[in-house]
């Protein structure tokens, strides 16, 4: 009877030990892919930091570039109409925006032909657009390269898994293959995550730039219409 009670009391503890599952923290999960997997994860980590840096830097830059003042455009139109070109150039310098720099180029060639004025403003507009698109090609490259790097980790992981299987002969142990499988799965997820973030960031910034370019074209058209 006593033995039976002792057996009953010990059974829950024993069953808990058997049922207890091994869990991994995020750090352990990331670093459990072996040397090859760790190298891939470091590369993807660097790309993710670079992606976040470009996104934040471009958001602040585009926010400053997107400032558009209707009072400024009206002031320029009035000064040009009254032929106060020097004052108009000073007003453009004080505004210091993409639109003001483009209009300033046109005012500086106000005594030239209409085609020359239009060409000067168009060239300045291309320069401003190039500034707006700074680092955007890098973001697009990361969005395509990150998943490929992740798939490279997958291939490395599978090679390790098959190598371990070949080395073990007929004694295949699941625990022995875990490193290769971890490398294959984790690097794929990491690569796709970085690629998705950079792809969304690229399209988000591109939509912001398109709006700014539209504002620049609109302001340029109004200015050219007024001086024509």
C-alpha cells in the first residue's frame, strides 16, 4: 500500500520530466545554424541595419524636400512680373527647396530665350530628382539580394545535413542533422524578412518621390507660363 502511494506521488514528477520540452530563445535560434549559418545571418543583419538607415534618412530628407509654400510661388510670380529679378533670386535662396532651386535657375536666365530657360530648369530638375532618389537603388538591390542570400544559407544547410547523413552511414540521428536543418530554415526566413522590409520601404519612398516630382513639374509649368 505504501509502495503504491509512493509510486503515485512520484509519477507526476517523472511525467513532467518526460513531457518537458526543450525551448530555444531568439538568440539561440539565430546562432544555432553553425558557422555557415552564422555568417549568412551576420550578412543579413548588416543589410537589415542598412535598410533601416536608408528608410529613416530618406523619410527626413523627403519631408524637408516636400515643403511647398503657395505664398512663395505667388511672391516669385509677382517679383518676376515687376522685373525684380534680384529680389526673386534672393527669395529662392531663402526658401532653399527643390522647387526654389529649379525656379532660381530659370530666373537667372530670364534674359535668354524661352527654350534656354526651359532647358536650364529641366536640367536643374533632373539634379534635384537625382538627390531625391539617393540610395534608392541600394534599397532595391537589398530587396532582391537578401532573399537570395537567405536561399544560399538554405543550400549550405542542406549540404551540411546530407554530409552528416553520408558520414553517419546507416546510423542517422535526427539530433545530428539539426544544425543543417536550422541553417536551412532560419536563413531563409531571415532573408525573406529583410527582403520584404526593403521592398516595402523602396516602394513607399518611391511614392513619396513621385508626389514631390509632380509638385516640381506643376510649379515649373506655372513659372514658364507666367514668363512666356
